[in-house]
C-alpha cells in the first residue's frame, strides 16, 4: 500500500515538474508573440493593447521566477544565494499583483467603453493608459518591499535527516508574514474578484441591451441607414469586449482554487496539508493563467487573429523584398564591373547570377 502511495506521489511530482516547464516555455513564447502583435500592428492604437502588452510582460517575468528553483538541479545555484533569493520572491509577488490588477483595469475600461460609448474616446485613450500603468507599477514596486525582508535562504532538514537549502520565509518575521498573507488575500483575491465579477456582469448586460437596440433600429427603415453606419464600430468594440470577457473569466476560474487553499492554510494549516496533491494541482492552475492568454486571444479575439496574420504576412513580404534587393545589388555590381560580354555570359558569372532569380521570386 505504501509503495503504491509513493509511486503516486512520485508520478505527481514528475508531472508537475514537466507541466510547469511546458507552461513556462510555451507561455513565455506566447506572451512574447502577444507583445509583438499588440505593438507591431494597428492594434497599438488601442489603449487596451497597452494593458494587455504589460500583462504579457508581467506574466512572463512571473513564469521565469517559477523556473528559478529548478536551476540548482543543473548546477546553477543563483536562486539560493543571499540577495537573489529575496529579489526573486519580491519579483514574483510584484508580478502577481500587477497581473491581477491589470485584469481589473482593462475590465473596468471595457465597462466604460460599453456602458458609456460617448465617453470612450475621451477616457479610454493611450495617454491615460500610460498614466495608469505608471501609477500601478510604482505602487507595486513600493508596496512589495517587505517581501525583501521576510524571505531568505534557509537550511531545511528532510525526512531522511539530510539537509537542503530553500528560499522561503525568514521565521523571525512570521507575524509580519501572516499579516502580509491576509493583505495578499484581500488585495489580490477578494477585492479584484468582486470587481471583475461586477464589471463582467454589467458588461454582459450592456452588450445585450446594445444588441436589442441595434435590432430595433434595423427593423425601422428610417433608422436603417444610421444603424448601418454605426454597425462596424459597434461590432469592433463588441469583438474586443468578448475577448476581454473570456480573459477575465478564465482568470477567475484558474486563480480561485489556489487562493482558497491559501486561505485554508492560514486558518487550518494541519488539515490543509493533508491534501497536498489537490493543492499542487490548484497551484499549477494558478501558474497556467500566466501562460494561457495568447491561446485565449487566438480563440476568442477575431481582431487579434487578423493582426497576427497581418504581422506574419508583413514578415513574409519583408523577407521577399530583402531577397529581391540582394539580387538587384548583385546584378548592379556585375553591371558596374563591366562583366557583360557574350563569352562571360555563356561561361561564367552572369549564368550564376541568372540562377539566383528563381530563388528570389520563389
């Protein structure tokens, strides 16, 4: 019986290890592609693109911090060095906070855009988005400084009486850690979850109301022309709204189990530790939300898919023009060098240049 339990634990540990590695690698790649799409296409003109690009950068930094504990296994001991240990914990907590509140910010902005469309062009601007981001990043940098104090490399004794080093809590600050944990649950879970649920509910209500209004305008001939002129703009806004609704809803579903276990551990640490496997799964769900947004954009965002295709076609056209420019340069050099006689054309260099042309136009 004990052997079966040990095998199960070993399998769970291996699965979590490789799953986390896949999330870090694929999620970071997807986040980088998201930033390229938001800043390398016409989507950069939208304020929401700045929020989503910042979210992708913050998520990537968080994923990289989750990879740090694996580095000592390949001989890189930087994670357990004094100073680096505190910095990585500080960075992880700060990125987690930023990611949560970026979801709140772009959800609230989308609520304003849908509920008060006449004020959208004034409030939902790129300039205001940059100001909000500066305030949010500054607040996160300052408020998470205590994590530089309460964490440190510690020697831990294992069950087989061997010792290992872990980057964890400095137990001399246990009381401060407890209060920070309460604050983290309040600021990173309860308040954001409440706001996101409220905003999403009101956004869905507003979208349904706008859909009824458009159907009514379409049925009246006198209003049909006005409906047609407004339809493209409303459709574009609804597409963005649908994508952000999916992102915020998935965010709630993947974060809730981890925070439930976090609260449970504070209230009843003895009982909660008996469900280690379930807790590990909840933690991996939490890590997943930092690397899944690119997939959500592709699935639910029609504008994002078009921008991604535009970026890909732009890259192909650039490489094609680059090849054509290179061939033109070579031909120009041959022309300047005076290598143009019939004998040279038949036997030598001109033939080699001529063979480059199909390659350039392929």
